[in-house]
């Protein structure tokens, strides 16, 4: 394949690698920031003897949807398995949080 054919094929895909790169970087910074806040809240709650069920539910939910998204794109069965386990963990922690609040 010649250089011009490769360039033409790339243009036809209408994907901008710069935009894709920026989106991926943004996602990485967002996940890093969320993880740091999550850890800080875990430590804070531990110091003040607060329950962390809601934090665990949120983080497991994030992981589940991340894995389901990867599975949809890559069809990797490990991603599907981790997604299923994660959503079950999230549901368990959510139920635990609700029970503790309603009590």
C-alpha cells in the first residue's frame, strides 16, 4: 500500500488521533483524581469511625461499568467476569449502606 492510499484510508475513518489522545488523557486524570479522593475519604472515615459502604458501592460500580465497556469493545471474557463480580460487590455494599442508614 502506498503512502497516499494509507493517508486516504486514515482520512476516511474520520478519527482524529489528537482528539482520541486528549480524551484518553482526560479520562486518566479523572480516574486518578477520583481515586485519590476515594482514598482520602476512606482514611478520613476510618479515623472518625464512619462507615465506608457508600464509597465502596460507588467505586465497585465505577469498576463494573469500566469493565463492561471494555468487554463491549474487546470481547475479553476476563473483563466481563470482573464486571459481573464488581456489580455484585457494588450491590452488596449499596444494600449494606441502605440498611445502616435506615436502621
